[in-house]
């Protein structure tokens, strides 16, 4: 039995799934993030993960990797890592945002806003591909999970030194960080500067901010409002960059941040005249679809959708 492989790498989580043309699925399988900007052991993680997958007759694969195509040195390392693992199959290595885009639109024009640990918009009119954002946490990633976490920590310092009065926000964050000392300022600095994986650990704070916002905390609501504003701006800029500003804006979304209904609703509210297309496939399924096309399957979209539906998988 012949299989194709789809892999969706991320900053916090990596997933892979094997699918046969007859509809047999193996997976999904998961490991930690393989972002070379955040995880110095990303190669070891990726190789170990690939070697742990079931040994099957593989005919094609698509590897969506974070940061691919952004820094030449890292991209060469990613190419070499995959080349050393595959043998005699058709495969593509692409940016993880591209597989999310392909899954969302499956060949149609539009803008995909990916927001998880980082943030990037990917757009295509069917011929050209463009991106907006994705500059990393030092230069950008506005609106992302990391951005939300950094905003929360910054405002926490404001509550600690008197620039902001919000005891609920302060106590919730300190409790979450297990800071209970009489000198929380010192302990906060110690926590921040000794993080093992600062990008993903700071981004994880976005979940707490979302919970506080849903409970009505004004500070948390303002942070998520700012996130939605940034993400909407990414989408609008990508549509204009495609030269489609005189046509109705069509967009979709992917990434863990959009599990927040407040963030998603906030983006929709800021794009009132746009058309939101629910993703046809989620990112991992988009990678599988890409691999199925490489393998030359007949009706690859239908086959992937049917297989994912049969196992109840929406990833």
C-alpha cells in the first residue's frame, strides 16, 4: 500500500499524517516545535520525529516548516535535513504558512492569516504568492500569541510599579507564573530571563489573557482588541499587495490563536465588507493534499477531505 506524508511544523507543535490513496490514515503524530529561530535542537527533534513514524511505502511528501525561505542559512539546513531523510520520492519543503494557505483555499485566490506563536499573512491570486508579516518576535509578529504574551507581561510590570491599577489582572498573572513572594518584581525578572524556550513560553500566556478577557477583564480585552487590529491590518495589506484592492477581500485563518472567539470576532468586525471563507482543510490536511498532488492522485482534494472526515479529523 502506497502512502503520502504531510507534515505541519510549528513554533510550539509539529504534526504529521500518512494517508493512502485508498483512504487509510496513520496518525496524526505529534512532537514539539521545530522552529530554528526558537529551538536550538530543532534538527534533532525533527529527525527523531521522522524516524519514529510508521515505516510504509512512501511515494510523496510535503514538509511545511516554520521559517522556511526566510533566512538562507536556516533554509539550507532544513533542506539538507529533509534530503537526508527522504529517498526516491517526490517531495516539497515549503513554509508552514504556505501549507496552511493551500489547505484553506485549495487553489483559489485569497489571504490566509496564520496566527499562533507568531503571525504572518500569506496571499495568492493563483499565480503570485506574497507574504505580509512573519518578521519574528524581535521585529514583528504583531498580534500573535507571542505579542499578546509580551503585552501582558509589559502591563504586568505597570501594575507592579503603579502605572496601572488592575489587581485582578496582576494577581491572575502572578498566580499563573507561580510568583507568590513579597518581591514579585524581582521574581518576574528571574522568570523572564531564565526561560528555556522564551518564544513559545511567552506565547502560551495568550491563553490566560483570553480566559481573563472572556471573564470581562478590561486590560485583557484591550490586549486582544489590539491583536485583532494588527491581524486585520496584515490581511488588508496582503490583499492590496496582490493588487486586488478593487475586488471584494476574501480571507481565511489558521493557527492556535484563532481558538479565541474574541480574536476571531475582532478581526471580522474590522473587515466588515470582506468575505470570510472557512478553511477547506486545516494546515496538516493541506500538507497531505499537497503531497497527494505530487503523487499524482486523481481528485486529491476529495480524497483527502473524505479520509479526514471518515476519521473525524479536522487538523
